[in-house]
C-alpha cells in the first residue's frame, strides 16, 4: 500500500509534510535502520521529485531532482523507508518555523507556540509520532532549536562530516546535515549510519558550564535546568565553569556569525533572488536584503574572529571535555508574537547557537526540563570530530535525566 505522507490519517493535524510532493521509497531489505520510517526536510533532493526549499518560486524555477541526496540515500541503504518530505522555513533562512506560504507545523508539545526552524516540519513529525526519525539541516541552529522547543533530541554533527551532496545550501561553511529522534539510542543508531562510525565513543573528561550562555538565559529556564545540570554532570564528569567571551556571546560571537552567514547567503542565493524576485514572508525578506549589503571587508574581519575562536575552542576541548549550555535562552515564543519581538528572540537564541556554528563543532540538544508546560533543551558540545563521544555522552545524559 502506498503511503501518502500528506494525507495519512492523523498526520494532517501536524501540518509537517509538504503537499507538493508525494514520496514513498522503501529502503534496503536489511540494515541497521531496517523496519524504520523517516522523513526529510524539503531541502534534500529525492530523484524523480521536486525540491521546494520552502518557497513556491524556488519550486517552480528548479527542475525535478535527478539524483537523491547522499544523506537520504545512506538512510535508504541502511534499510529505512522514506515516507515524506517536510516543511522548511523559506530557503532555511529562519529560526522560527513559520512559513508564510505553507503554514506553521504544529509544535506537539506546546501547540500555541512556534516549533522552531528551519527544520520545523521534521521536528514536528518526530515529536508528533508520525515518524521515529527525520533529517534536517542546521546552519545557525535549525535542528538544535526545534529539538529543544518540541521536546525531542536533535544532533548537529561536526561541519563537513555528513555529505551535503544534493542538499539546497544556505551558507556552506556553516551548513550541516542534522537529525532528530525521540530517544538517545535511536539518535546514536542513526548517527552511526550517517557518520559511518565503527567504534564506540569514549567518555568525556570534564563538563564545562558555559557561564556566558547561562547569563543570557531567562531566569525560569535557568532555574528549571538546575536539577538537569546536576544529573548530567554527575553522570558524565566533573563540572567547572568557563567563559567563552569577555564581551558576551551576544557581541563578538554573534556579530561574526551574522556577518559571515549573511555574506555566504547572498553569495549562494543573490543571483537567483535578483533574477526571479521571489515573494518572501515577514522577516525573511528583510534578512535577504541585509545579506545583500555585507561587504568583503566586513566578512574578512569576521573571518579573522572566527579563526581565533576556532583555535580557542580547539584548545579548550582538545582533551575530551564537553561544553554544557542551554540550547535556547527561552521557551518557544507564542505563534502571534510581534515581528519585532521575534527579531529580538532570534538574536538571543543565535547568540548561543553561533558557538558551534562558528567553530564547526558538533552539538546535541536533549530534552531536560519544562517551563510552564513548554520543553526546554540542554546541550552538550564536543570538539571537532568528537561526534562519537558526543553521541555516547547523549545516551548517558538522557538516561540520567530520565532517572532524575
């Protein structure tokens, strides 16, 4: 029987799946993911089907894919069945999860609030039980933030560790293929396939609490995370405080991230936008306009900052320590939050997510607490290439949180 991801009974209420494409591709008969279904964000090409990238003009101006994205194919080869493509923010250039053309996927854990984006549909599909796992992309937090808001696990790997072949890019030096799962065992199982891991990950040495991240966090969120922090550090390693920026993450780190991302975004999409003049929703249009104005000199200065911070993080984490920080400084905003407040929210959350982005580090978000019934995620960050250790640590941390 054919599976229609957009119309399967019970799935419509999620609003997570694309209506312009009907995908049902069985996986290999055997493999580590055999018997499981998955969905993929509508940035991933699937041979014989269109890729919409969250915008009708993109959908109409790009041909049907002739090859399947490498990450999707890896999952199919491992036995998983692809049953749908999921809604994304337009060209993945948002952290909210609201699409002016295709709607806002449901946040199953906080229905009146945004799901987070841009991998909103993938997070909604996993949190809502439509599929046990889903692919997303993470440039500035687009897997980590929706994982936190929807109460599931989300993994951003070391930059470049999972092939981006066949994926619509946004800012290539930041873009990663990420994934969602409801539990840490499946998260690691999927990670072993996508990262081609052969060995078990080791244990971390110390857990470094990022004080300048906690300083940006709403007091109720910080308080709610207290018991989770105690449980995770007891399970993983000795805690100690660290500060990553003398001026605050919301200054140097965020400024450099924004400048470099904007420069790359316009380099990637400027010609298409100029040629097709697509209609973008609120916030997205303004960001593309700003992206068109970033100078080469500003980008060069930001790149120097990135180089210094990457060296700093490589030195800090080289012996197997992990950073511990909130995934987001706040719970998911309400859907009807005014645009100005959403812009402020975007800046606050990306002050945290930019750390892994700038330094190209792997990060995992784990459900850790609730504030007023809304999920709150706690993140672990490892050194570049420390993905196996991070996945193993996520399993230990998740087990500790379940027993807390």
